[in-house]
C-alpha cells in the first residue's frame, strides 16, 4: 500500500525558505530576499607561560553579527526604505525593531528573528536596462546590534 503522507510528522520535512514576512515597527513590507542572518564569535587565543603544551588554547570572545541585506520590487509610490534612509542626519539615526519570520503553510510564524536596534547603512536602487525583461529591484542593507531567535 502506498504511503499517502498522512502518518508523517511535521519533523520529517524542513521548512521551505520562500514563505516569510518582514516587519519593522508595525509596518509589514514585502521583500523578495533576505540575507545576512548570521552571527559569529571571534576566538581569543591564549597561552599561559607555564603551560606544558606548546600551543595556545582558544576561548570564545566578542560576538559579531553581519549586516542584513533585503531586496524588494520597486512599486509606485512606495518609498519606505528611501524615507528611512533619509532620516539619517549627523550623528542621529532612527533605529527600528525589525522582525523577520519564517512562515509555515498556515501563514503562522515558526521561526522568528528579532533584530535589535536596526538602522540602514546602504540603499541601492534598481539598475535600468532598455532591453531588460526583469522586475525592478531595490535593496537595503541594515546594520544592527544582534538578534534573538524565537521558535514558535
């Protein structure tokens, strides 16, 4: 008898990465791509002078996170990322709460990245090509002070 999949648990299949949402503050924006959700620690090498081993030991050091890059299609009268970038003045920026959620088939968040103190550092407009057949895409690069991962 063929297996119709009804007896399988949710743990068997990994989640697809194409169903997600991005919110900053209370505004939800439709992005095509989100990348840069990485975090790392810089190892510290140390060796005591009386160590019998002639090599260093490594221990975790400062935590470092990369910038998040998000890409979206250009829509008429949608200047949200440009407006946020234009709020940057000398030594003042508007930091926002950024929430990135991976959604399941019922549109419920299953994995949530809560980004802390996010602000834009780079905005890239679309390239233009007279013979092109692609959608116009703009991107924003966001610096932050780390994130917390929550699993629903």
